[in-house]
């Protein structure tokens, strides 16, 4: 079953829209607020698309009003990118709170105003080592630096356990430069009608800590270093980093996994590959891959595969004598890369040799004598086990 189609979308609707108001998933638009959009609910897998639908109905929007306990980090970052790109402002009215992933959306605002409650904490992870959790959070929060998020905000995030919530005081909102109000928010945007729809929050922020119950519908992302989910590409694109690649996958309903090529020397062309499956695997030293785990599964799979890493295991101008699996070349193979993967896919194959002149691929059942031949490329298989370097819980 398609992983993402199995995910339970958490789209909490705390209010029923009044006459003249229209709800689009977690968002509300009102006839009385032509320049404002209200986020009123949790941030789920489909929330970025819902936001773009709301924007299409409010093309002249100037401000996004926020009332959310949080949700999926990757989805929040997509919405934040849209807000930043369009130069929209963000407001947390005095009747509302904006916690956890919602804070990423708030800091994307061109102008920002907190009248209610703004809360942050560490991102939750299955990894028991606190230093590993903070490292993962640090990687994700790097993308917020272009939103001019104050450094002191990151510090408070890192120091606040995921089961708690750091709520900024009024003094901090002013002293740290979190509030950033200009002409746009000084009485010139008609968001008051939407803000009036928000019911005051009265519960303790701690009640919004992420659950540790594995029998839930939480979305989790397992990350693997040095493993490539080969083939089954939905699309390939250029992304700034692995976080943006993961967000792109999360925003695509067909995508269940991705591979990001982190080779710093590759400055052009696609480096993010969105996948519809993970049936074919290969080792690749510069790869960082991720797969979204199905609901109720908290343990990431372990992959044990035969590896011929093109960056370290392929030998140019090298041939291996004898040991061929068959008396004739492997059919349907025209490149060294195809020959390499034919060996990876064959459990009996321990090495390959590809002759570029006649375009012949020879799979080896035994490793024969090595010799130097200019027109031949070879590779030797080794067995390697890949375990998840991290499993991230994206519910907060």
C-alpha cells in the first residue's frame, strides 16, 4: 500500500465557520477580511496545498493570522516558504497561540506581531540520544535563517525538551526583535474579523507534547546515509539542502521516499530525486535518503545489500579474467552503470567487467586475475548493512 495514502491526516477543526466564512482544511477566509487568511488548526500533510488554495481565493492577501498547536515540520516549512516568497505578514492575535511547527510559519512573515502566545521546543525524535535530537533540529532550523529568525530563538528551542514548551514573554518579544511591525500591520490590514473567530486557549502548553505511543498515526521519517533508493523516480530537481528535498517529497502525494545527492562538487543539475518506491537499492557514499514510515510503525527497516558504490568500488581501466557467470555477455546492457546495477541485482554476481568497445557486460561469479585494460571498467561487490541514522517524528 502506498505509504502516504495510508497516513492519517490530522486536520483539527476547532471552529465551525460562520456565515460568510469558508473553511479550506485548516484555513478560514472571510468576506469581512479580504486581505487576510486564518490558519486555525493543526498542520498536516495536506496543509501546504490547502494554503495555496486559500491564496488562490485571496490573491491580495497581506497577512496570515495564526492559531495552531503545531503539526508536521516539513509541511510548516513549505507554508513558511510561500509566505516568505509572497512577502506576507504574520499575526498571532491575543486570543490565539502558535506553538511548535506553527512558529516556523510565524517567523516567515515580512512583518510579525505576537499579541497571543508564541511557543517553541525541540523537535521530537525516536533517537534516545539528546545530542542526536538537537543535531537534527539544528539541520532543519538552518533554513529559517533567511527569515531573519533571531539567534536567541534557536537557543530557546534547543534548550527546551520536546515534552515542554517555551512561551515567550512580552518583554522577550520586544527585546529579541521577534515583533517586527511596520506600516502594513499598523491598522491597514483587515484581519480583526478573522481573529475574532478564534476561541481563547486556556489549557497548559505541556498538554501538547508529542506522544510516545507507537500505536498511533504519527508520520515518521527514517534517514539513511550512504544509501541510494535507485530508480522509480517521480521527478528530479535542484534543492538547497536535504531538508528542502524532504519537504518537496512530503508535498507530493505520490512520493514515499527521496534520495539527496550531497556531493558539494555538483553545483548544477538535479540533486533531489523523489521516489515512488524503494524496491531497488545501491550504495552511494554521497547519498542521504529518507523514507516515510507507514502509520503505527516506529522502527525503521534495516537493509542488507550487495554494494558496488560508484564512488569507491568501480575500477576504471581494469579487467578481471575468467569467472564469468555466463558464456555470453549480459543482454540489454549498454553502459558501465547498467552493468554495475545488473551485478548488484544478481545474488550470484561478485563483480562485473564492462568492455566499452563492443559494449559488453560480463557478470562474474568468481573474482579472477586482475589486469589493466584501457577499454574495460570493472567493479567488485561487497556486502553492507544500512540502518537508519535517525528516525524523526514529524508530528511536532
